[in-house]
């Protein structure tokens, strides 16, 4: 069982609200990722981090931001949520140089 | 950017038969190719990987084949069981050690 946790599991919020999706891992992994998963199932990399104080944008443009102040914590923030942000968000971590990424259960976000 | 795609979005197989899920990729510089399984309501879970200098790797009931000439990857599941029903993703690892996933294939096992 992977030691990576995401909260909340489900979230329904109104347009314009600021939200933060939490992700924590207890494996001491330096590498962390955020993916957005659309209804067609494809996973798109939106942010990643090599370690503390490192954040990079991924392949898919996103209006979200991330921070990495502690190794174990990689929160994702939307300053002003819109219906187009409705999606499943998956956080993952891996050892640097590893091929196995451990995923959280995801946060299903609905913006109304 | 990376392009990783599976050939079929859905696949149905009879319990006990073998399953083959195929994937195509675009980046010749990818150094690892990985298969993940995602069950309903869960995040993807690592199944098996193969390094770019190999063409075959076997695990428990699974075999991954890599054909670099045509940039093709496949996952074979032997004696498919109901618990194998899930969405399967192939992923590639690039030089920056990022994982890029393709669209998934939903495998349904018919009892």
C-alpha cells in the first residue's frame, strides 16, 4: 500500500473560489507530480518537483500553482476556480531516477 | 512534447484467455517504458517496466515486449482473471525523469 495521501477525495465548489488540494507522502521521495485526468482517461502532467523549493510546469498548461516547502508535502492551489477546472487530480511521488511512481487516490473536483 | 497512445480504448476478453494491450510512443530518447493499472476509484499502480536496451521482460503473469524499430510496446496478461479488469496505461520516462502517460485501455474480463 502506497503511503501517499490526497485530501479531499471529492470537492464541489462555486466558481471564483480559491481552493488547495493537499498531497502528502511519507516515503521520503524527492520527486513529486500532479496529473490531471480527463474523462477520456488520459493523464496529463501539470506540475512536478525535484525536491524542496523546486517546482516546474508540466506538459499541460494549467492555471494552478504548486509549492514544495517540505519534502513530504506538495499542495496544488487554484486561485479562482472555473467550471473548466472540473476534473480528477492525481498526485504521485517517486524516488529520483526511479520508474515506479506511487499515486494517491485522487481528488475529484467539480466547479459549479 | 511526448506522444504516447494506446491502440484500443477498450478490450474485452474471456476469463482464462490471454490479453494483449498495445501502445505506441514517439520519443526515441525515452529510457524506460512502464505499464500501470488503474482500478476504479484508485490511482494508477505500477505493474512492470522495461529498459530501452531490452526487448522483453516477464513478471508474474505479465510480459512486456518492446519493439524500438516501430516504437511499439505491448503488455501481455496470461490467463486473464476478473481482478485484471481495470484501465491500463503505458508510460514513458524521459531524460528529465518525468513520466508521460498515454490514453488508457479499459480491459473488461468476461466471466
